[in-house]
C-alpha cells in the first residue's frame, strides 16, 4: 500500500512539473528579449552611460524634449547635467543600444498650432539632435546624434503631428543603406489614443510602446488583466505592421524598493498571466519600462529582461 501511494505521489508530482513547464513555456513562447527604458526623469537615476552598461536594455529613450511649437525649443532632463550626455549617447550606441529622444511629456509647453510650426519643430530636431549640422543651431548633446524620435504626447490638440512625422521621416533621404531617423510613439493604453492616432496612421512608426500604467482604467497594477488584454488586442490589430511593446511601470510592479533575494515572486502574475496573453500577437515587440529611476530601485528589469 505504501509503495502504491509513493507511486501515485510520484505520478502527481511529475504531472505538476509538466503543467508548470507548459505554463512557463507559454509565457516565453514569443520572447523578443527587447527591453526599452525611459531615462532622464530623475537626477538620482545615474548617468545614461551607467544605464547602458547594466546590459539590461536594448533601447534607451531620453526624456523629454518638452518645449516646442511656438518658436522656443528646449528639453528637461530633471537635473541631469547636459555635459557628458553626448559622450554617453555615443557610448550606448557603440554597444549596439538604440538611443531615442522623446518629445512631449506631462508639461504644457508644447503644441503644434500650424503646419508651419510642425515644419519648424522638425527642422530644430534635425539640426539640434539628429543628423543636421546647420550653423547657429544649438546642439545640447554636442556632435552626437540620437537614432530617432519618440512621440509621448500627453497634452494639447492632435493637430499636425502627422505632418511632423512625415517631415522627420523625410530626412532619411540623407542616409544610405540605413534608417537614420527612426520613429516610435508611447501612447496611453486606451486605443486609439486620439492625440497620436493621426500620426500613427501615416504608417511611418516602427514601434509603439503602449503605456499600461498611470491613472487610466487599462493600467496594469501587478495582478488581473481585466481590460488590459482587450486594449492590447486593439492596438496590435489596429497597427499590424508596427511592433507593439507592453509598457509597464517599475514603481507600480509591486516590487518594494531595495527588495532582496528572488524578486520574481512579486511578478508571478506578469509571468504566468499577462505576458503569455500579449506575446500571442505576431507584432509583439518587447517590454518598455517606465522609468530608469524606479527600475534601478526595484531591480525590475533584471527579472523582466529574461521574460521579454
């Protein structure tokens, strides 16, 4: 009788192992191993070079170029010194890491009131941050050039961002054999995001980082996928030729600051529930993490990197 019980117990354990393996396999079936992070929102997050040297990220997005559209152009890096950022950009690029500049953000000092303003902003981005070199235009990062522009438009009207996208993409005529100005967008999770939908409909954006965090109803708060997968499916279906990234906030992950040991236990719902569902999409691209400061405190990407 005892041997029969041991036999049954062994069979049950073997079955449990198989089931867990299947669950794990489903969670990683469409891994892209692509992790994007936003950098520039807190001076205590460390340098751009430090972020790239972690080996965690395949793309770093500098945020934000937050003043534009009315004859003024400026960025806000939350206390980071501009000195050295240019060299850090080159360092990251030398490691094969894509470096983008995000425009917009949570402020109210930007908009595109006219077609002319879209043309002027494109001209400034090209000559101040991309491959242009017109004399007299201030380049805050020196002679380094970012690899493209991310649209993070949270305020104002949606007008003329499609024109801005077309003008930025037009500068690719100056490059041979590669795309020198890549376009991405980071919209809110409700699909469509009316502020950037007209721009995205141009088909010029290679990536969309959907922000499933913040105050929106479709935000992911480490557990439960109600409303999230539905919106994800809308995004991937609406832009089938564009890679779509799952945007998550390290600060909302449930991982406490300075957590020690195996922090993966805090992220089990992400691994077993959400990721297997979103990774079914053929245009799933990876995970975007907001932001480097919170990521550094929680160690979030150190775990998610292996699942993305």
